[in-house]
């Protein structure tokens, strides 16, 4: 099947070039001190990254990210015996400029969808190679979405085989129904940009972004951002283990 692509707008390239001139500031949220130490050694060993802070739990992290303003917040989902998907949204409110990358042992597709729907920009399992984690950090720091290929494939497989094939077969036609602006909005939403960020970068109102987004969801028959990301994965516009 011929896959469609969504080109990144010029402002994303500009942001990337700007980010290349500075180190990626990373904040770690994990309740295991040994793991935080290992991540700190790995990240600080990279010429383009630095750990600016860390926390063993959500409450202290919420306060710290407001002050440190990291580019990437690397967080576990399960801490102190509880799941913290809701913390993703809370962290985004405290630090809107921070792109959240989930690093967890959970491979269930429901957690992937829930994390993306809550506002996470990426999802990587702890069994991933160091190189994949570093790639994921660099990807989400650019404002793009990264999904570990081992779980991204599962997200795309949630639909039964026949409906999934029909969706993939129909994808080029459905995307063809979108206007250039709608395709642009589609790509940015899939990558994790907020309505406010999209409005600022495209020079349009938040209301206009909401209108375009609603049209995209209606034309594609989707109900949530998680559905949109799953659609992007299914039709090849967004590939798991890679960025859009």
C-alpha cells in the first residue's frame, strides 16, 4: 500500500535547529533510585543532553518542573504501587513546554493509548536498547511523537484483522479528503502539539485550530487523539519506533 506523509511545517525545522544549539534539558520521574542513577549516567554521557533534575514521585515532580522547565520529562507510569497516567496531564499543566516521554515496563496497548491521550509525546518500554531511548528523547524534544516499536505495533493491532485491513485500505482516500490545512493540523495533533501551540506557530486562533481539528476527526471518523495516533500508525503516516 502506498503510504501518505505529512510534512513538518517550517517552524518545526526552526525549532529543531534552535534546539541543536543547546542541550536537551531532561527531568526524570521514577521511584527507583538505582534506575534514576543509571539514566542520569546514560543521558549525561551524551553531548546534546543533560539531566536537570529528578524526583522519586509525582508530587515533588509537579513542583520541580515548574521551576526547572525541562524540554523532556522522562517518567514511569507505575510508582509507589499506583498507576500515574493522570500525572501526565498534571505535568503538562505545570510545564506546558515539557514533552513527556513515558518509560515503563508496561507493554499493554491500553496504557500506550491512555498515555498518548493524556498528553504524552512518546512511549518506550524499559527493556528497550539504550540507543532507542536516546532516539526517543531526541525525537520528543523536537515536538514529535515516538512510540516504541514493540508496543506501537500492538496499538495498531487492537482492531480485529478485517476492520484493521479495511481502515488501512481506506486511509489514503480518507486523507485525500482533508484540505492542506487540515492535513497540517492532523500531523501536528498526531505529534502531540496542543491547540494553543499549533495556533501560535501557524498564526491562527485557537478557535480556528479547534474547528480544523473537529473537521479532521469527523472526516476520519475518530473520537480522540489516541484514535488519531492509532489511525496514523495504521495507515503508515506515523510509524512506531520513528517520528512523524
